C-alpha cells in the first residue's frame, strides 16, 4: 500500500486513482495473455531492485 501511495504522489493521482490504475493495468496484462504469474513476479522484483 505504501508503494501505491508514493507512486500516486509522483503521478499526481489520488491513492484511489492509483489503485484503480494498477487494477486496470493488471487486467489488461491478464487479457493480453503473454505474462503469467512467474513473469510478473520476476518483473516486479527486477523493478524494485531485488
């Protein structure tokens, strides 16, 4: 949740707007079908510097 809060401020969105944005992005990725859970987990860890 803290991550969403920080990004919402950087993107000039409300916290609710940021969560909605992430939900829409997630649904679009799922519909596209190229990414699976393992791919998304790997991407998330990479972008966080882990």
